[in-house]
C-alpha cells in the first residue's frame, strides 16, 4: 500500500520554484528524507498509517515547514519537505521520529511492545531549482543597493 500526498502549491513543476520571503531572507530549501521502522517491519498500515500522516503534518506545521510530498509505505516513509535556513535536516527527522514514536507507541498496543519504533538510520538528500542566470540577477540586484 503506497499513499502519496502532494502539495502542488509549493512545487508546480521542476522549473518553477516557490520561494519563501521572510523578513531578511529569501529561500527555497528542499529535503528528501527517508526513514524506516525497526527491522523494516510492515507496520505503517491502516490506522497507524493515518495517524502517522497526522503527526508528520502536525510537526511540520508547528515548525513552519511545508510538506511537498509525503509517501507512507508499509515499511518506510518518503518525505519531501520545504524547510527554512534555520533548521538542520537532522532536526526534521529527529522531531518527526521522536514525536511519532512517542504518540504511536502510546496509542497502539502492538507498537508499544517494540523495543523501539524507528531505526537510527535516516536518508537525507537536498534538491534545488536555481539557475546561474537567477544567481547572477540576484547578485546584480544586491550590488545596486
């Protein structure tokens, strides 16, 4: 069972990036993060799957991250997320895995019996959409000030 949730407002296509404009920064930081349950157990199904999706969305919202794509498979999670320059990618996985391990183990007896819910391993990758022309225009614009 593969469930994919995509936020098309953030990423219309690979050539059109949605930049976030904050007080003193403009950024478009995307991470692809993959993590798995301990021993790749196929436990992310049914109500566990649905609750995990809610927890991931909640943690992302609390930290002002935007989920671009979320694919929850029975034995692993793919998360494509837009973060800010103040967040380490390791913090994203740590906060999501920590909250979900606590909440899911508290809510589902079958998971509470496991010594730990998630493996310590996590895959991280970055993605970006910026051309040399865009960089040059930014530098030129900043030079005029």
